[in-house]
């Protein structure tokens, strides 16, 4: 709510550079020259005991000789001197550091010790550090270039955030050739202190940044990363190039950055839940950046119309679209009639729209304008091949003018070489996304469609389970798991796994445990034939591997015989196996059933994930398992199911009725709840889960557990669940009943209505400036929050349609020890105790989260709010930097 903590890093007023030298090819010399050439207007202090001046600037032997305040210190000298220089910066009150040299954790044990020593100083003096082992950063608007690269970087609206300095320079070189500018370029290095979460948080709130390109190899803290990534993606497009997709590459990534690399499939699932677009190559990154970064608006749909002057390119584009799952617009009769009026009789009469090889600029203009006006066309792709009567540059001018005037995206592909060079230059100048090949053009649009899909996933905020879901018996499940772990085991037996499933209302086949053939018969008759016998052993993972299953036993004789054979067979196949007994279960399956698998897997980076895919004994061979991050809701569960190939077999097929997919969704929701509430679940497989038109039921399950240390609930999750426990009903002084609850993304409409209805004075006191209308960006930030780092409580009137009457929120500070609050209520509800109830609830939440204090900035002339804060126990002090502000602070936890 106040100035971002990284402002001093990216918009410094004074910079000291250790190791800056004059007329030398050293690292410090390159950095110093780049800063001068960028036109930096603040104070520059070269720290270089070897010379009196550096490029005309007075040099200093040490930072102690600089009498003025230094916002940012840049260390470029030998790695052996870094620790002493960091100490010097801390003693002189510098708060921001940029360390460029390598030689830290990536250099092995000695480097890790060096990094630990530096970080101890950083924390002791309350500093923040970018790097080490990085290229640096560029902020063109602030005329800051603190890198040792030699790229010319233009001002623009794209932010580039890269974990690799070499990849960063490659992207900058491409951008320079294509006339693309940047708001910010950041090379993160090994992220000893500041990491992706910090930079994304800054860029999300940076008005100069309209889109973000992110190259990464691994992350340290998934919760912080996911929180910042989701916050950024709610406001502006984010495109991610993540390497280490295969095991060998992942190992290389670890040795390069020292970051922990998790499952690539899990990483993709995390990105999908974050509302971002993932690409796999630099070429794809460039293509996606062109289409998303330059977009004025996103299309309302995901279909395209193709205009071309050649039949072959049109067919190629259609095939490419089909390969990438891109749908062509179905032209309406009205659109076809308009096209018929301006195009020659031999035109294609369909989409793609073939203008024929003699298409002049006017024909292109008329066809393009008709398509842009057609409501069924969401995005337009224009293709040109240089033919005898073609005028590529003149047509390009026409298309560029139409694209600038249209709110619909226009992509172009001028195929060829020498004849279209000038046209491509013109498109670059006009900021029209242009591509040399049809494939890259269609692929670029697919990223726009993918972006819209992930944005819809980002809006999903799972709440409490509905539709008759029973409350889980967490205590029983936890007691059982604790007992297993106390006995030294990590794997639960099948009956124990079933007990955990019972606690979370996950249906399974009826089962009993038998220690003799007689007991097996008793259970079989109680359960009802046919039955299944399975070997029971705490040390056995897959029963089928040792022939430990007997199916479809229909009478007493078969059960007795199967019991004896099972014990003898498994004893022979696995003589060292500790055999406990046999489980007897109801035989389920047969005609009309399908076998699928559901489960939980703990990823080393992102924590628990929910799995779904093809089941049975050939699960590895099918290789058809998809994952999703909890918490899930019904839409997310359904999406997980339909991303698999096995989902095609769940529908009606020939004589088979459609399987009851809703039953699978119910089980996935319960598994999600289990993963959220029981962090000790390391792995869980329900395989197979038998599904038919009546429902779904588990016929086998295994659970692996291990201890997990966490200071707060849900620390093991990458995405914090919607805090349903904070919803409460309360009554105001006038007797009116209201609800106070955490805000949700779907509250955008009532939030906007609430702010619009505030008085001018209330708006001024809340925003400390004249706010006439809440912007879409503000609305997103207000309603789509991460419940880990911030909280917003809305008070709503109960009724058929909710009406917001007040809101109180806090955001944690970078040290995660305190938080800043803001509160505003509808003027019609003043004096009814609403403000007190909101603030009291907010304070208790902050206290429960372990925060040490809560504070807020209040205008000095807002006497009503100041008095209210004092009644709540806040201390009031003047802001030393602004006499017009007061700081209200309340201690929460010592």
C-alpha cells in the first residue's frame, strides 16, 4: 500500500560501484561505462583505491569517504573482497546490494561458505541483495544500466526476468534486431536473497511494465513464487520459459544455479494454476511475447480467420491450426455476403479466405475490414506470398493501418525473403506481430488461447466442499498415521489405507482381514460372492508383483483353495516377505466398468499434487497420468480428468453407457481435501478405481507417509486454500445480520460498486488521492489475493444478492514480520460497530499468522480514523518523511 521495497534498487538516486576502473576491460569498468552511457542522472560514486577519477568522476578509496546517502551499492571486484565490502556497506547504512561476480554456492563447499558469510551480514544490517553471479539489471525509464553486457536496450513495456545471464543477452540481442523495448531487464543470478517472488511482486505493481517474460531453471520457495506469480498474472501477461524438462537437463540445472528442480509435469501444472503461458524454446518465447506483449486487448473468443493470396499457404495454415487445436471461425451468411460483394467470383467462399494471387492492396483492405467487423472472427491472420502482381510493402502499409485502428488482434506472415524485408520492417515499426513462417504465426495465436484458458483457471478459488460432502474425521486419520509412523513404518497396509479413506469419505470395496481359510470364508459370506483375496503385508508395495491376488472367487470351496494357494505361492516367490494375513474384498468390475487411477504425490518443490490417469496393472505402459495442484474445486477436477487420454473412454461407447464422471470428481475433491489437511501423506495410490454409470469405488489403495515439519497450517501447499474457517455471521448495533468473510475473485463486481458508492472524502482518506473510478488493474489486485501474504475481509449484507458494505485488508511486509492495513466502510454504516468488527477480525488473523505488528498510514487530518485507531490500542506517531501522514502501529506478538 506504500512504496515498494525494491524502489530503491530499481530507481536509485545514488549508486556506489566497487571495482569501477578507468580505461580498463574489467567487470567494474564495463558496468560503470554502461551506467554513464545510459544517462543516469543521480549521484555516482566509483569506489576504486587505484585511481583518483573514473571517466571523469571522483573516485573514493572506500565507501566511508562518501558523505552522502547511498541507495545502491554494486560490487564488481574480486570475489575474495566481497565479504569485506558488504560489511562496509552495512556499516554505512546502504540498504540495497547488487553483487555481480561468481564464486558462491555454484562453486562448491568453499563458495557456499562465502555465500553464508555474506548473507549473515546482509541479514544483520537489514540489507537486500540481488545476485550474486548475475549480469545485473537495466531500467531504461530510470536511465539505469548496471550490467556488463553490450546490448542497446530501448524503452518499452516488457519486463525480462532471467535466471541466466547468457540467455538474457541472447534475448536482448534478438529484441534489438526486432525493435522491441523493455521496461526492466533483470538477471537474477543464484538468488541468495531476493528471488523470483520479490521481482515478480515489484513488476506486478510497476506501471511501466505491461507484460513479463520469465526464463527460469529452478526455484527455492514454491509458496512465495506461486504467490507472486499468480499476483502478477492477474494483472498482466506472464510468459515462462522453464528449462530442465528432462532428468539430464535437470541435473545440469541444479549444478548451474543451485536451485531445487522438481517434476516438470508438476511445474507445468503449477504454471497452469498461475494464469501464465509456458513455452519450451527461445523461439516460442519470442513468438509468445510478440502476440501477448503487444496486445491492446485480448480476443473474446479463441477462433481465427485466415486471409491469404495463395491457396497453398491457406491449406498449410489450416493444417497447422488443426495440429495445435486452434479452431477456424465459421463465417456467417452476412460476412460471406459482404465478401462476395468485393472479391472476385473465384474466391474460396470459406475460411481461409483466398484472395487469389493478383490481390492488390485495396482487395486486402476490404477483406480485412470485413473480417474485423465480423463478430464471429476473434483474431485475424493475414498471409502474403510474393507473386508477380503482389506489392508486399503497399499491402503491409494497409494492414498496419487497419491493425492499429482495430481492437481485435491482427497477426501477419509475409512469406519469402528479399521481397518482403521492407514490409517486415514496417510491421515492426507499427508494432504489428509479424512472423516469417505460418507455423510460428499459428503457434503464436495458440499462446494467446492458452493464456485465456490459464486465466480462467487462475480465477478458480476452491471453497469448502458442498453437495452433501461430510466433514472429514481428521483426528481418526491422524491418530492412525501417527501410530504407523511411531511403529517405524512408512507404508500403511491396505486395511489401514481404507481407514484413512473412510475418515475422508472416499468410497472403497467392502473388505475384511482373514488369518485362516475359515476366516476368509466367513468374510466372503458376509460380504457376498464373488470376492477377491489379496496377500496382506506391511512390507509389500505391489501385490501383483508376487502373484498375491486371486480374483472372482464365487463360492466357499474356491475361497478355501485360493487362501491356501495364495499363502504358499507368495511364500515361495518372496520367502523373506513378512506375511500378516489376507484381505477379502467384494469383487467389483466386469462389463461396463473402466479402470482409472487417482492419487497424491508429494513433489519436492511444490508439495502435494493430485494425480489422475489410466489405471490397472499396465499403468506405467499407458503413461497417461496428469497432475493438478490442490486445492481443487469441481471445475479444476473436471479439467484434470479431461486432460488424459483415458477420459475418451469414459463417455458412452457402442453398448457401454457413459461412466459417471461426477463420481470421479467427488473422489478427486475428497483427495484434494486429504492432501490439504494431512501433510504427512507422501504418496497415495488408488489403483484401480472402478468406474461405471452408477458411480466410482476404490478396490485397492496404498499410502506412504512421513513426518513433515511446518509452523502453520497449509505450509506444505504451494497454493493457500480459501480460508473458509474465517467466514462468520455477526450482528451490527442496529440488529442487522451480516457476513464477514475473506474476499474472492468473483467479488469484483460488488467491490467496484462499493468503491463507486463511497463519498469523495472516504475515497480520499482511503487512497490518499483523488480517485474518481477504480481501474480494472486495481480491481484485480483488490479481489484476487494470495491468502498467505495478504488478507482482505469483506462485510456483506445477507440476502439474495450480496452487497458489500465494508472491507479491511492487510499485506505483509518483505520481512514477513509485520503487515500494513487499510480499512474503509460505507458511510451509511458508520457508528454501527462495523469498523470495529472488521479491524478486530483482521488483527486476530494477523496475530494467528505469527506477525509481530500491524501498521497503517493515515492522513493527519483524518481525525476520525486516528481516534478509532487509538481506541483499538494503536500507538500514533508522525511520519518522519511526510508531515501530512501519521503512522498507527499495534504490537501483536513479542
